[in-house]
C-alpha cells in the first residue's frame, strides 16, 4: 500500500490502520502505523481516538449505504430490463403474450418469435439471456 501511495506522490502521508479491541467495544481500538512494530493504544477518552472512531463509522456508513442501494436496485430490476435490445413496449408485449414472467421463462425461441415485435435475432438473444449455458 505504501508503494502505491509513493507512486502517486503521497510518500509523506502517514498510513494508519484501525483495529477494534478484543471485545470490539469503543475505546479499545489499536492504531497500527506503517513502519512501527507496536500499535498505538490511545486512551479511551482521547480526542484523537474519537476522531478516528467517527471517521471509521462514517466510512462504514457510506459503504453499507452504497451496498444496500445497489442490492435494492438489483432486486427491483426485472430480468427483462437487462436484455439488450428489449425496450418497455417489447417487455409489455412479452409479459402480456405469456401471462407473466413465469410464462416468459418457460418459453422457447420459437415461442418468442410469435410475439409481435420480437424477431428471430431478439428471440435468440432473449432466450440465451434467460437460459445462460444452455
């Protein structure tokens, strides 16, 4: 990590890692400074430790929020929205023709070609997308 910082012109930056204590309770953190063998153990009432804790908590909050947003977007997205060349009108036509997503998932290439607006190429793309590896 230090070599990457040096390559980017940040060689004078102090590199510090934060480890929670054995009980994982606030105030037991240890600060591991790059180049030092022993970790720093600030007192539980240290203003510097409180700053490090807030930075860590904010980094965790940011990462968790991003992860939840990405996961929610993935669960709210229809598999049909990820098919290249499939717009809203063709998705509606497929769902109407087959009576829902389960019907679409059971259909074959020839079945897709019978849907108005779905040609042979899109039918094959759709089938391959819904049934990878078959």
